[in-house]
């Protein structure tokens, strides 16, 4: 519909510009991008007068119109696929931060007199759902959204939840992306496929005024009443209305004519739509910072130049580890050769069997050194990834010039923690090579598991849900680094196992803990695909991986660390799908438990 309307506008514009023989314009066409959030019928009525005015302003150049959803709109901006755009204020601001251009005008109407507070989100449920009265009633329920890149359709309500201390990714039972237009969200809620949904403000009012939605079909929960100048139902903070933005490819003369044409355009439609200027964009910048929607990185060279100290330190550490591994390997090889030669000279005939046995033992030592090096590389990936992520985050914030001291201190603190974790892993491997045992101290298993889960959530990019039900306090004797490695490896393997789940099985991990006699039991269960007999038999074999890109070390290391704590690890396929890994660790003796609580009491005093 939008394409047909714009084609008709173009025909009228071209016919009206000449009374003589037609002359093809030499200038390239002007490309207009429109994000189709409302559906074709509403979009045509919203922007028909605007498209007509732009077409007249850029004559004799031809006006070409393209429709986009949020993801394809951001991709098109990177390739300079348009000259003018009409999109939500949040999506436009994010696009301009990541590419180039300027926001000229803001769309508003009689429903929103203040252009700085003309756009937000409404949390909707079906009108007959009496069990859903507040936002809190949606906890654990199924939610429908158009997509996570939609400004009012996800980022605005998700930002409100984060301000309230809630995690929007794990608050609901499921979050389903139904795609544009936003009326798809209403269809999902009305059909019962979703309990609630996020939609842009004034969409319900527009559909009700056209008779496409009956009053009472839907109800807005968590409705706010603070802004008397805003005449639509809304559940969140309000932000500037839709932006009209121009790219440098348009040219200043054409941009000036478009600006004048739209400012002179009278209010149109039943909603009284007109273009004006928004003066306050701080709310959007605060939301982007809260949601970590920063501009994209400038590249590896810029990162190396800005954070060379960290990169240099990590490089030195890596070189030291490689040299250390090489020295150990070389010493082992020389010693093995010497022993083999000596045995061959002394026991050539009568000790042939013994000599062959020692050869096998020597080869096993060489293999063990290689596995130690691989183990070190495997476990250092997580803290090094944290360092790189925060380094890139600092880069993005510094590029905008909005870095605050508090955010800088937090990022540096996280980098320091990751460095300490890497140092602890190196010490653990060094002790492993020297045959030393780790110092075991009383630890709260529940707290250690929750800390590891929080670290995993903070640094994973997958949409996996990790649930840790309440469990009693379980004091075990162990090394916090080793416990962290055990459960981080199990979380990573479960994440990999569920990464290819079909849409009907959202990836989930559940960790339950309980006491059985004098032992603590932790079960890590996932809903990944059912393993074959061959893959299941290889799970705990050190050096053999069920993934093509894996080192085959994660579960092998986990098994060895659990046994080093005096415990055990067991793998069991679940009845329908997925795997359950059971880790059993002895509880601390009573005297050490009393010492632990005494120490905690002293710390809290």
C-alpha cells in the first residue's frame, strides 16, 4: 500500500512539473526510508501527506520509497541505502550514532502536545483476563513483542523494568518475537498465544477509532496518569515522537526545502499530525546507556591503541605461558630420551618388556603436558573474554564522550576481577603440574553456584534461561576457583547443547541443590537435544569432545576437579530430551562449619 501510494504521488509530481516535452532528470533520485511499525493501513494514513510534501520539495528529482523493519533499517543505514528516513526517535538516534546524519523534525499530534513526550509503550492484555491486573501479574507469563530492536516495542518497557531492578530477559516465562507490523502483537494476545504484549502508544486508540478493535478487547495494565498533555493510554516513560532524519548524501539545499515544506504542512488526519522540533533527547541517551545500546566499535586498531596496556599485559602473560609449556615439554622430552637410551644399554635383552612399558609411560607424560597447556587455554578464555568485552565497552562509551567516572571505575573493577581470576587459574594449573593440592576452605556451595551463574549471565550472548531454585545452606570444603570452573564448564556445555534448540523448546538450564546425608548434591539439567549413545559414552573422556571445535577438556577437567574435592560427577540422559549432570561433594566437618559461621559473624559485625 505504501509503495502504491508513493508511486501515485510521484506520477502526480512528475506530470505537474512540465507542460512541455518531458525531460528526464539528470540528478539521482532521492531515497526515502520508512519503518513500517503500524501496518500498511495506518502507515499510509500517517505518512501520505508527508510523502507528498517531500516529493514536491525535491522536484525535479524522483522520490523512491523503501519500507524497512528495525533490523533491516539499521543495516541499510550502514550501506547508505537512503537519504531521508522516518522512524521512531530511538531507532533514528541509534542509527545516527552508528552512521552519520542529522534529525531535523519530530512528529506529533493533538494526542501529544509536547513533542518531547510523544512516544512510549503500553503493556496490553486481553480485556477478559481478570487474573492480569498489574505488571507483576505477568511474571512467568508468555510475552509477545515485535523484536528486540524495536524502540517502543521492547527497549522502552525493558528499560523501565531494569530501572525497577528487574531482568526483562528472565522475568517472563517466554518472550516471543512476532515481527512487524505491531498489530501482530495484538493478534497474539487476542488469540491466547501470549498472555501480554508491548505495543507503541496510541496504536489502540487509532485502531479503535477505525473500528478495527472494539473498546474492551484489550486492557492497558500499569497505566500511568502523570502527563496531562498526553491523551493515549501508556505504561512507561514518554520519549520524543518519530524523527525525520537526513543523511549527508541529500545535500543541504534539498534538506532545507524538505524542512520548510514539512514545517509549512498543516495538521493532517483525524489525529492532527504535524511536524515540529523536539528539544530534549537526554531521556533517550540515558535509555541507551541503561540498555548498553552504544555505537558500534571503531575497530581493532583503535582498541589496540587505546588499551595497549591491557593488550600488552595479556600478550606477555600468553608468551610466558607458552614458554613455560615449551620448557616443560623440552625437559620432559630430553629426560625421556636419556632414560630410554640408558635402559636400552643396560637391559637390551633381559628387560625388553620393561623397556617397552617405560616407553609407553614416557609418551603418556608428553601427552599430559600437552593437555595441561590446552587446559590452561580452555579456562583462560572466559576471563580474557571479560577483559576484551569491557575494553570494547570503554571504547564505545569514550567514543561518545559521555563516559562517567562511576562507569569507568566499574569497568576497570570488572577487568581487575577478570585478571585476578586468570591469575588464580594460572596458579591452579601450576600447582597441577607440580602435583600440589589446592587449599580447601569452608565455602557456601549455594553462594558459589549463584555467583558463577551471575557471571555466566553477565557475559553470555545467548537467550538461555538459567534457573536456580531456593536451596538450603550447604557448607563444603573446597577451592572457590575450582568450584567456579566446575559449574562454569557445566553451564557452557549446557549452553552449547541447547544452542540449536527449535523455537518450541526455548533453551533452559536448571540448577538444583540439596543435602543427602553428609554430602551436598548439585544437579545441572538442560533441555538440549537427546545425545546419541556414542556421544553420551564420550562425555567424561578427557581429550575427546562431542563438538568439532572443542578441545574435549571441559567435562574432563570438571570430573577431575570434583574428584579432587573428594566428590564425584555423574551424567544421565533425561527421559524426553537434555542431560542431567550430578555433582556430589562431601560436606565440611562440624568443627570447620562452626569456624566458618564464626568467621562470617565477625565479618558482618
